[in-house]
């Protein structure tokens, strides 16, 4: 019995690339001008500005006493808090996930000890 094709039509490489939005061998692997303009339009007004976690935030005065008052992305802000914690040996010796607050961190955390997961939530309350 011959193998059946189940009614499928064989497509060429160019048709397959056009359907999937990819590049075909025939156009030399380069995106068309229409596709490039669509990509630029999608960026639109947000082009040149950071968004989400990379968007700079302004720390308030309490947090600024620890990491500085310059606007920073949240990733850099968290990194600087961790640098401060490690520099001042504020991680709990038995449970390294817990961070002990010193005089500067206590107003930010609101208590003497927080988990590292809770820390970022509490820090986010001190940025604009």
C-alpha cells in the first residue's frame, strides 16, 4: 500500500519562511524592508526608554542614605542593597536567607529581620 500524504501540500522553502515570519534561503537571509519597518513601528514611542525592571526608579531619602540618591534600575538597586548587606555582614549566620537589619535598614524593613525574598518587596515601597 503506498504511503498517503493525508492531503497535505508540499510547500517550498520561501512559502514556509513567509508563513513562519522567518527568513528564506531565496532572500539571502535578510529581512524585507516591510518587515524591518514593522519592527521599528512596534518600538514606537518607547524606543530609547527603558521599561519594566530596567526602568530607572528614584529612591527616597531613607533608601538613598544606603545606596545613594541617583535614579537606578531596580536590578542595580537590589545589587547595591546586597553589597551593603554583605559589606556589613548582615546575613544571619544560621539561616543565610534571613537579613538582619542595622540602624540604616530598620526604617526600610520595619522590623529587625526579613527574608531575602521579602526584602525586595519592602525596598520597592521606598522608590518612586
